[in-house]
C-alpha cells in the first residue's frame, strides 16, 4: 500500500515533469528538427539572447510586473483598511464588487477592460497594459491583507493615537508592521499573477508593446522553435532556484514543519 | 479614524472605474448592434457632391461611420444551434477536464497529507513548481512532443525501425507512419489537465491538512476501518477544498482560447475562441460582448450551484462515526 | 516602505530606458529580414518597436477598434482600400520617399489606391497549393484537392477569413469577391464539410509544418511557398486551374501615427534596392522593386515560376476588392465556420 502511494506520486511527477525535461534536453539539440538528435549545442541560447524582441518583452514583463505589484499592493492595502473600517452592510457590497474579477473568467475581464480603454479613447499600449494588470491584481492583495486586519487588536490604532501618535504615525508604526506579512504575500501574488498573465494582456495591449506571454504566443503560433525551448529552460531554472531558495530558508527555520502556510506558493 | 472617507473614496472610485464600468460596457455592447449612420446626399456650393450625416456633420467622403443601436439580435443569434452546440461542447470539455483533475488530484492530496509521508511540503512544492512557469510554455512543451513530426512520433518511428515485431504490431492495427496526437479534443483536454491539475491539488491539500488528526485517531480508536473513517471524516471535511478546486479548474477551462488554439490547431473551437475571434478577425464587438455575457451567466450559475452543494453538505460535518 | 521606493525607482528606470526616437512597426509574421531592422536602427538611430499580426483582419481590429497606434503597417490591397475609405491611413508625402523611383510603375496606381496617394507597394503574390512531392500521387492542379479524402487529416488550411472564404467561393464556381448570400452559404457549407479532413488551420505555422512534413498539401501564399521550397526539395507550388487570388501588399502610415517622419524614413529605407533584395531573399515574396531585382539578378529572379507566373496563370487570378458593408457578411460567415466542428 505504501509502495503504491509512492508509485502514484511518482507517476504524477513524471506526468508533470516529462514535458519540461524533454524541452530542456532538446534545447541543447544541434538540429532544428525535433526528430533527430544532432549533438550538443548552446546555439539556441545564444540566439535567444540576441533576439531583441524577446529581450524587450522580458523587460516589459518585469517592469509591468513590478509596477503593477507595487501600485496594486498600495491600493489594495489601503482598500482593505478602508473596507475593514466600513459598516457591515456597505462592506459586504464592496467586497462582492472587489471579488467580481476573481469570479469572472479572464476572457471577460480582458474584454471588459479593452472596452473601457476603447471608450475612454486611451491608446492601447504600455499604460493600458499597466492599468489592466493593476486592476486584476488589486483583489488578490485585498484578499491577502483582509485576514491580517481581522487579527489586529481592534483598539490598537486608537491606543496609539491616545498615546500621542498622529494618524500617519499610527498607521506606519502600529498597523502596517502587524499586517506586513499579508501585504508582502499580496505583493508576491500580484507579481506572479502579472508575470504569468496572458489573456488580459492579449486584449489590453497594442502599439508595439508586448510582454513575454504575448511574444511566446506569437512565436508558438508560428511554429516550434528551439529558441523557445531554451527560453523555457532558463525560466524553469530561474523559478526552481527562486522557489527552492525561498522555501529552503523556511524549511530550515521550521524544521520541515508540515504547515502549508509556510510554503510560499501563490496560487 | 477621521480619515475614513479619504481612504474609502479612492478605493471605491477604483472599483467603480475598473470593475463596474467595464462590466457595464460589456452589457451595453451586448444589447446593441452596429448600424451605418443615416445620411443624405447633398451638393456643396462649389458643386462637389457631399454627405450630411444625421448628427449634422458634412463630409465629402462616402460615410463609413457606425452607430450603436439597441437590439436583441445578438441574443437571437446566440441561441442558434451552431453556438448552442459550441457552448455545450465547451461545458462538456471543461467538465471532463475538471473530473480528470479531481480523479488524479485528490489521491495526490490525500497521499501527501498521510501521516507517514515524509517531507510533504517539499513534494507539494515540486508539484506546484511547473505551474510557476509561464502557462504558454507549458502548453507549448506538449505541442513539440505530440506533433506529427514531434518527439513522441520520432521515438515511435525509431522503435519501429529497430524492432520489426513492434512495427508489425502497429502495421497490423492500420497505424501509418505518423500517429496524429494533436488537433483533436483529447489533445485539448490533455493540455488543460496538465495546466490546471495543480489548481485542484492545492485547495484539497490545504483543507485535508487542516483536518484535526485527533478526529481520525478517535475514529480508529472506536474501531472504524481506514476506509470507513475516510468516507465519514476525511471526505466530508475535504469537500470545501474539492469545491474550490472544481471552481479553479472549471472556470478557466470553460473559457480558455489559448489551449484550444495551440493544441487543437483551430479544429476544436471553444466558446472562448469565438469570443476572441469577435474581438479580432471578425471584428464584431457586439456579438463578442453578448457571448461574454453568456459565459458570465454560465460561470456564475455554475458557482452558485456549487455553493448550494456546500450548504447542503454542511450538516454532515458534524461527524458521526457510527 | 523604503523597499517599495527602491523597487518603484527600479521599475521606472526600466520603463524610461526607452527615451530614444522610435517608430512602431506592425507587420505580418516573417515579413521582413530582422537584419534590415538592425541596419535601419544603426543607420538612423531610430529604435524600431516591431510587432506582428496574422491576417489583415487582425491588424484592422487592432487599429480600427483597438485604438492602437502604429507608425508603419502592411495591409493588402482590399484592406488598403478599406482603410482609405475609413480614414485610417494618411496620405504619404512622396518628397520624403525618394527611393520610390525604384518601384516599377506598373505596380503604382493600382485600383485599391488609384492615384497612389496612400500606399507604397511592398510585395505581391498569388494564392495556391503547396504540396509535398513525396507524399502526393499527382500534381494538385485543382482546388478539389482540398476536398479529396485521400488527404484526410493531411491538409492544412489558412486561418484567414477573406482568403479561405474567397477560395471556397471559387471552388463553388462563384466569383472570388462574391457577396451574394447564396454564394456565401455555399462556400460556408463547403468549408464546414471540409473541416473534418483538415489537419489544422494555420497561418504562419504552415511553413514550419510543411517543411517538417506534417501534411501533404496546404493552402498557402506564394511567398511562403518560395520560403518552404528553399528549405525543402520535396515541396512544390501550384496555382490551381480554377483560378485564384493575386494580391498586393502595401506599406501605409496610419492616420494616428505618432512619428510620421520616422515612418517615412523607414518606408524609404525599405524601398532601397539593397534592402528590398535582402527582404526578398528572406521573405520569399515577389517584389515590385526594380533596383532590387537588378541586385538579385533579373535572370535568377525571373527563373522562379512562383515570382514570375506565366500569363495564363495571372489571367485566372483576381484581386480581392473592398466590399463595403458586405464585409460584415464575411465576418459572420467566418464566425459560423470556425464555430462548427
């Protein structure tokens, strides 16, 4: 029985990793066709780095990711605090509005934002892409900050003010440090969502601005290229190092505790 | 705090502009159609023919402008057999995907949370890891494997060339040189299962992990067999996770257009493909919006249904072992 | 907060890196030699933002409805006509395009832009069948090949509304530009009937797939055929007897272009003989540029039946026309075709 379980997990892992391993393997293949092995090469990596389009798309993805994550974290955190202070009735209404984008499919979100920008006569491009990313990231930030706020001592802010702190001091010195873990995980979630997004970006970009997802989509639609294999391998390596690094630190701290909250996987 | 209003206002404004207004626009586009503007032909003072549009503007070029008119024409079009069949098929494929993910994913969550399983977080992390890669790259990886001239076919050919018996076996079953794996429904479902499996495992794992282990111990102490305590304790307790997993798989699966295009080669259209097409090649934002409204309703109805199940099942959480 | 501030500044830096003069170019996939873009950037210091589209209709959607701004686009004949009609492209100042003298005058003043005010001819070609000589039994001289179940799950079709519906109209015996409801219905039914036999609907992937031997026959544009035939000896191209489409792809400047001067420089650059020759060698489509043909060598250029089709083939080919309001019918028919399975 125990063995069977291990075999099952092994099979699932094989299913999940086989395509990735093959991609990595074939990214070193010195032959344009997948069918035969033409020896080891780093050619595709070189070509990848000299592809201006991919490099600029990577730049767009990262800058949009960081900007969207920072702005939506600020907006979302203040939003969550505002929600927290509202009366129950209006809060429920606001919460369901904020949750709408998460219930909707990405296509609907993408299309609706595209209509918004078109009606407002905003030229599609970097700005619209950024605005769209911010708007689908905010709900996730709110979602991860709210629970931390609920755990707050209700009278903490007032106590701080009684002790002579200005509201601003009260916020930065008292509230913010307490909700920081939520803010941080919201930031991380927003960053991941933004970097991985394709559908919303597809509908809201234009004028020559393209992020990595869109570039990969265009490339994949034009046929299989070993360059994409090389790109996949690099991204996989980066993700692997990042995630393992992030979690190893925690595993050491907690001695490999089973607590799911300790695994930093925004999903 | 006196500054309450100050904080609520920008946030509310944001929610209105970026959530409510866009959805309102979909609704508006959904219930309107585009019509050419009315105009009258006139002659200008210098004798050149011109056109006066209904809003009074005069131009020498033949009018190309359009205006939106309220009409339920697109709703009528939506219920034509072509689109209804498409919707039903999208639902079928999405449900099948969800079911496969559940069948594959539930045991994973169960095994990982088992008391004698070592380093569950590590394994969970490894299972989630591929999900951190761009999902287009994940889909793409399957394309390069399953293509007619892809990795799998080249291996099969090599195998057939090397071992005559295998070749005979294939030939006897009428298999040609290449096996077509891509460009059909199964390929699309495979692509979806691969992309969404982790969405199913994560929430189930989280919920089972939180089940009080003493409950299971108590069940065992009271003589319940492992299968009985699974049915009576683990299963009902994991239901919220299962429902969340179903939502997280079903919603993207029913509306995707990328996976169906890449894995299906344009031969397995889903409702998402048609929506995307209306905003691209076919340039009909109004019909695209009507279809988006339809998808919204279907998804919300589906989730409403799921919540109903959650409510119905709630009493069962008072675990009775005997 | 400090951390955020640092991140913010960092991100802003990434954004503001691009302060140099730039133009954004929106082109078909694989429709320019990337090397020429680098040369243009080196020569002029203007940065090129380059994006690709699949079909005229995709490009139109982005520009007309999507409010995207590009400086240079490459619409085909009927789309040039439509965009002129809808005021989406602007008149070109010929004084800034001195290299226009390189363009063969018989390609100027075409019916889609009668006085050549809006467009610069870029390439031209025909629509036909690319086939794998090792995989087909006989030369597919007729469009009926695309309905032949010998090639069940062995044929590729174009995922392009106007082209695919147009050819289906020809197959049904109608005019390529027919807007008749009956004709369109017949074309639609034909394509729906064909669907189960089609391996995949493709645009740019057709080259990769045909070179890789994924399918025996494919509906392609002549330039893609040339490209594939250069890569693989097994491939050949034919324009079917029933007639086909001949197209002219042009270069235009959209009305909402931000950098018109830069766009003019880029267009002039593309008209230069050496650059057009480089693009010809990379892209594979026939070109109207006499200076470039001289560089390539007129004999070599004319030797290709794809570039230089015999008169009897050209006689059977028609240009797509802008259909005005009837374009909508095509859009609807296309949606219905792709929705069927």
